[in-house]
């Protein structure tokens, strides 16, 4: 059985492992309720999270140094120790968080080997900054605290940035007074050059705390803008402070000034925040229609910028998020009842979020249109649906979820009064109940069905083409449970990154040749062995007219790059790791060309962008949690999914939790047999899941619901 192992601290990754003992373990009696369980949370899921965090904390440093040793052993040239710290800082500044962490990991290993306490301190400072920028606040806090407990030669180089990170973390968690305290500690050792940045961060925290008098005093102490690069952030903070002081007309002037001063390579980015600030000032003045126009202008600005990471915002405590602009534009548009325009904004937000992650970091560059497709008109989407197909698109806002139900005859919009935080918690508890095989999974499924599906008035037996958003990407829709049973019993289901991508993929060739290329159970080390995955590959191969199978030592990265593009169906049954720090570093683990292996040879998501898979119609990632990764607020889970779509694949099958060997093999055999018999992918997956469900041993959703079909739902194999 393939099961979930511990989270790797260095990358927040998810491993697969093989163990026959898990079947009995999950059949055991439910755990006793944890004391002090929060209302609305399943006691077992709270205990599960606590145990996971304890184990993650215990393993983080060990995993980090192990990775650092492996990286150093594979480096052709070893740099001077302190150069790795410089590399870590530079990578974090440009937004390459995984590269930053890996550089700091190398420095930390060298520091431990040479007993260099100063280098240890700098390494942990750099890890704190990298994790903070990446949004991994738990690891950032851990390393900031460890940096403060270290003994650097130059305390101002370590203690001030570490305390600054702790302040940033507190502010992002909504604890402004704790942020102020940490920032004040940073001031105690801050260099003259660093001090203005800390003062601006204190200003933001004081605004958040409602201390406008203190914020004004601090802001004046930071004046003028520390540098030309920081001038736009300085102007934004000034406008925010004026709004907090109850001076919206003055704030309007400040943001208008920012708009007039916008110039250079970042002009559109600065204009975006100028229009956003003008919108907030208009809202404070009670001018909601005018505010909506300002937010729509900000949306237009966002589409003119080439994304890059802006560390200046983190340095000043601003934490700018372009998705907040889209959210307010959607909110104000729905407020006037224009669901069609709000849907268009949602589609545009997904395209923007993906570019924010990919930036220009894929070696060959990214073609925007190929990546996202043009945002289609509503009529184009409607005309692309058959009479028995319904597209259901979600967008999570802070206090509600907007849902669009699109059929070929029209669109209906719904506003569901579900706060984002509540939905996040509900999805987490549902998934934990499934992964731990709890009977409460059905109860959670009932509640989520009542919240998300029942209000939509879906027609029985329609195919559902679902476009999730936010935490809903982690939700197994097929396992939602209503009065008529599980959702999969009423509907065939496919997921899409966006309606734009769905239209693009639906236009591709959907009846393909019976030609399989498969990879399974790569030889890495005994702990990585996946005999069940190998059996799965051997079981499906005879269903195809042509097949090439690469197992054990032949399942290498080189053989993947050379042979994967030659199949129409690509099946990968191996370990995979979703990198929540940097989705482009999510990786499929393959066998090194040289044996015995010193570790896996990794195929990164960013490498997949550069493959030519135009002839590959279906990619099945029968690996642990290949559908997971970092959620971008405006787009889908980022990692493998968009990489394979961009490379040319039409359809994907991904797993959302650790899969059991027997039920997974049954799912795959049934699915491929249905495809080979001429059935379309969406119906083949439904038949496969129902077949597994009907086996009494596999009746729990853990066994039959882990796989999602994404992309071209009408794909089939020519008979």
C-alpha cells in the first residue's frame, strides 16, 4: 500500500512509502477524543494535526541538513562557505525560494562540518527570510528563533533581520501588537541602512493595531523614502495611514499622486496599487460605483505587468497581494448583480495568479496565451458544453463563496454565505477523516454537500465540470454525500484549472491511439521501493495495443525525457513530492542513471514545462498526492498540473491522498479498460470509482475517491 510519510521540513514535501501494516492500522477503533478540541473540529483531526506538527518539527533540521549534504556531494564546484549565504539572500530577493533554501542548507552543512557558529547563525537567518517570503510562517518562525539563539560575529546582520521576520509573521497572522514588539527588538540592533525599513514596518503594524497617532510619529521618523526603489511603497503607506486617520480625501490625493508618479519598468505595478488605493478611498467616501471602476482599472493594470517577486513589500511590511484586487472587484460586481462580469473577473484572476508563480523562471520562457488561453466569452463556454454537461465554477472570498453554474442555455450565479476560514477548516477536517478512514467522513460529506451543492439545483445525471478555488482544490467532490448518496453516484465529475483552460483543452483531439508509455517503481533505495506500483503498471500494459514499460533501474529521468513524448497515454507510478514553497520545484522521483543510488534523480515541474508532450493526450500520475501543491489564491493548485497542461497534455489523473495498492490497481484497470472500450474519460473514471466502491473491502472513500480527472473530460481511446 502506498501511504503518506512525514512532511519533509526542508521543502514541505509529501513522500510516498510502502507498508503492508497500514491496512490493519486503519481498521482499528477510532482514537479517543483529544482534550480541548475546538468547536466544529473533529477531535481526531485536531490530534492528527498536532502529532504531524510535532513530528515535522523534530525532522525539519535533520531533513534540511541531509538535503544539504546531498546537494553538496552533487555540486561540481564547491563555493566558499559564505558565498552560499549570499546566494541564499539573492535567490530570496528575486523570489526563487527553493533555490534560497537549498543555498542556505549547503551553508548550514558546511557550518556544522567546520564548527562555524557565525555561519550557522547566518544560515538560519537566511532560512527564516526565505520561508517568510514564501509564506511558510511556521518554518520561518522556527529558524528566526534559532537565529536569535545563535552567536554571530556581527549581531546586527542576524538579530535585526530575525526579529524583523518575527514581526512580519505576527503581522501576517493578524497580531499587530506582537509585530510591533518584534519590530522594536529589531530596531535595537538595526544598522542605519536597515532602520528605515523597520520603521515602515512598525508604521504598518501600528495602522493595523489602530494606533494612528503612533503610526504618524513612526512614519515621520522614517521620512523621507529610504530610496528611490522604495518610494512607491512609501507613498502607499502614506495613503494607508491617511485612510486610517479618517482622511479619505487626503488619502485620495496621496494615491492619485502615486498614480501620477508611476514610471519606469514597474509603472503598471505601481498604477495597480494606486488605483486600488483610490478604490479604498472612494469606498470610505461612500462612492461605491466609483470604487468599482477604480478596482476594475487596477485589474486592467495587473494584466499589463510581467510578474516578479517584490521583496520591497516584505521589507516594509506591506505584503501586497494582487488577488485582493480581484476579490474586491468581484465583490463589488456581484453586489450590483452582474454575475457574468464577475465570472470574467474570476477567470482573469486565475491567469494572473499563475503568472505570478511562474514569472520568468522557466528556462525556455512562458507563452502567456499557451499557459492560460484567452479568457473566453461566456457564449464560447456555453457553446462548448453539451446538453448533459454543467460547468460549476467557485471563487472563495473572505466572507462568501461565489458560484457560477453554466449550462449551454445560460449562467446562474449564487452567493453562498460561507467564510473562507470556515471552508478551509471544513475541508481539512473532511480530508483528515477520509485519510484516517473515519466513519465521520460521511458526516462531513453530508455537511459540505448541503453547503456547496444543494443550493445549486443541479440536474440529476448531468456531467459536472468543476472549477475549484482555494481550499476546494483539496476537496474530493466525488465523496460529497447527499440524500441520494455520494455525488459520484449521481454525476460523472471532472476538474478544470479554469473555464479558459477547459475550452482550450476541449478543442484538442480527443480520440487517441492505444499507445502506452509507463514508468514504475524506480530503483532508488529500499525505503523507496513500490512493488505495488510495478504490479499496477504490469496489470494495465496488456490493455493497450502498443506499450513501452520502464521499471526499476530503467525508470530514469533520461528515459523519461526521451520516451514520455512518444506515447499517447503516459502512466507514472512512482514517488512524487509537491513543493509548497516553490511549485516549480515539485518533483517526480526517478532512478539515477548510476547505481547504487545516492538518492533520487528528480524531474522538476519546471523541467516539464520544457518537454514537448503535444502527442501525449492523457497523463496519469499514480503517485502519492500529485494533485497537491501550493494554492495560489486566484488559481488552482500549482505544480504538476499546469506543467503537464502547458507541455501539451490534454487530460491528467492525479491523486489527492496516499493510495492503497489494491484499490488503486483496481481503479486503474477498470478506468483503462473502459477507455479501451471506447468510453470517454469522465465516464470511465466514474465507472472505475463505482467499481471500487462496490467492493465491500473498499467501501470507504479513502479507497475509491483519491483520484481526480482533470482537463479533457471527453478523451477516449480509438478502438
